[in-house]
C-alpha cells in the first residue's frame, strides 16, 4: 500500500481537531431526519469508485463556478491588495479533493464528526485563514453555505454517469450525495448558530 502524500492543513483524525459538540447518537437522529440510511452509505461507497479518478475535473467545475462569481471568490481575496490569493486557493483545493473521497467513503464515525465541526470553524471567522496562515477575507456569510449545496451536487451528477451505471443507480448515488452534503452543511453551521440553539 502506498502512503497518501500529506495534504497541508488536513488534520482529519489528528489530536489537533477538538471533539464534536454533538454525540454520535444525536447525529443518528439528524441522519434519520434527512432519511439517510445504510443504503446511502453503500451508494456513497459505490460513488467513490466512480469519482476517485475524476477528482480534478470535478474540482475544475466547482472552482470554475466559484471563480466566475465575484461574490464567492471574495472569500479567497487578500485583504492587503484585493487580489485572489492563489496559494490559498491551491491549498484549499487539495483538501477539497480529499473531502470528495472522505464524503464518498461514508465512514461517518467520531473522527469524521469531529472534523465536520472543524470544517465549519474554517468557514467562520472563528477559524478561517488560520490553517493556511493567510490574510484573506475573514469570514464567509452563512447564507452561501446552504446555497452552494445546490451547484455542488447538481454538477456532480454528470460525473456519476461517466462509468456506465444505470440511471437508477446514478440517481441513488446522487441522492446519497445530496443527503450527505446537507448533513455536512448542517454540522458546519454550528458556529453560525447562537449558543444553545443548534
Ligand atoms: C456546500 C457548500 C460547501 C462545501 C461542500 C464546501 C467544501 C469545503 C471544503 C471541503 C473545504 C476544505 C476543508 C478543510 O480544510 O479540510 C472548504 C474550505 C473553504 N471553503 Fe468551502 N464549502 C462550501 C461552501 C463554501 C462557500 C459558500 C464559500 C465561499 C463563498 C466557501 C469558501 C471556502 C474557503 C475560503 C475555504 C478555506 C477556509 C480556510 O480554511 O481558511 N465554501 N470548503
């Protein structure tokens, strides 16, 4: 087995990630609420085999979308000169690629749950910019987090179709992805919600 090269700032499963402020039992109730079942885990795992060779073209589409929307690219803009921080974009892109594989792995255990809250903090002023030690826009407005769920998942479907699965299988994988991203965006919202109201 070859070791995966380390991705800068990807602290999944390390002691640097604090414990999630939510238990796995509470997370089970959330899964139940979005109708996320073991069949979705299987569909995600099936999607991993389809997507793992397509990570870069998927990222091209998603980065193309963010890059062509000034209000979104804003979050990668350096405060000092108002220009996009290309090193920051590149560093986040690597972790984003790993996120595709982690999401498709469907192993939503304690370590995964902990990292979701870390991803939430990294979008919020609590933790944005610190991982890559950049001086970019300090915060991402909450409203864009759930909004991005739609383009991210809608544009994934053509990639799920690329390896000859039936339309029904593609739909099952796609629905599992939509539910998973919804769950994650809910977890990432934690720092945006008033204390005690999450
Ligand atoms: C469905 C919605 C979204 C998904 C799936 C998503 C996914 C991700 C992932 C996987 C990372 C890297 C996490 C890590 O460090 O391991 C990340 C970081 C980041 N995302 Fe998002 N994101 C979403 C919404 C947004 C929106 C709406 C914006 C801005 C308009 C945004 C801008 C950023 C930035 C700037 C970072 C780097 C944060 C930092 O560590 O400084 N994201 N995102």
